[in-house]
C-alpha cells in the first residue's frame, strides 16, 4: 500500500533530521493497516500533483492533512473524517496584524495546492482583495514560507491550524507569533483514494471507527496535538 505524502507538513507527515518520516498521519496510517496485517509504504510527492499521482497509480492513497473540498471530491473518494481543522493567519506580533483587515497592502503567503490557497480564491473579500497585488506568494512547503515570514519577506501566512500550532509551539520564542482565526469555513481531514477503490474505502472507514472506539486514535491525537485535537471518531474527548 503506497501512500502519497508531503514530507514537510509538520506535524502530519515530515522528515526528522535523520531522514526518518514521522507524524500524525504516519502513525494513523500505520495503525489502520496494522489491523489488516498490511505494511504501509510512504511516497513523497509534489503536493500540488496529488490527484494526478493517484490517478496514474504512482500512489494508492493521499493521506497527509488532506482537506475535503467539493473540487477534490470531483476527483477522488474520501474516507470518513478523522480530524477537524481550520485556516488561520499567522504573523509576527511586531507587525501588529490583529485582524484579516490589517493585511491591507501586505504580502501574504500560502502553500501551492493547499486548502488555504483554494480558500483565498474562493473567498476573495476576506484576504485576496486586500493583499499586495491581490495575489499570495505560493510556496512548495510551509517550511520555506515560515522562513520568509521570519525574515519579513511576507507579513502573513494562511495555513492549517494543526501545522501552525505545532510549528509555533516548537519555536525558540513562540511568544513572537500570533494566529488569527478568520471567517473561512471549518475543514475536515480525510484519506483520498480512487473512486473505483470501493472496498478500500470500506476497510479504511471500518478501521478508523475501530481505532476511535479502542482508544488508539485518542492516543495518537494526544501525542501530536494534546487537548487541541478535534476528532469526530473519538468518544468522550
């Protein structure tokens, strides 16, 4: 089973300094396939090409903080939602950006092919119409985007709250950052697969429900997000 991932998406799936691939989705995928005695293999892909890689058979699943959207549903089938998420604007406190309106004339960053970049275009009045040149700077990885944010080349970064919370918490001076929750809609993470793989969807859904009931999913949530994880499959959160 080959799973396509963006190996810079902390904490969903990323490489440590020793090259080992770790993360929330890595642990969850391994746990799901362990229930069937199947080994999960992970393939780094260009995230903006994930649906193409799936269609071409390079990978069997897209599993790396993959947000369910109508556009993506037209191309892939999704598993049950296993984690909820939202988009936040990350900035440095010294830039005094206290609302989305404060991005007027400022430079915004986002990841190519991310749900955040889709939201920028889908809801232009929230950010796109305000920012410099009315277009964000797009990055292949959030790692590079944060480098530019810290250096002042961009003043705001629209990003998944799961990544933002984890990244900021692991900075030397987390107090230097702030996040703003805009009016973008809530998001749901699911596993993407080919629409023809009906049995695979059934098996993954069954395993996710099982992990939610036996406490495994709760343990994985706690490991990576502490009490901030919001999973509809975990009872008595």
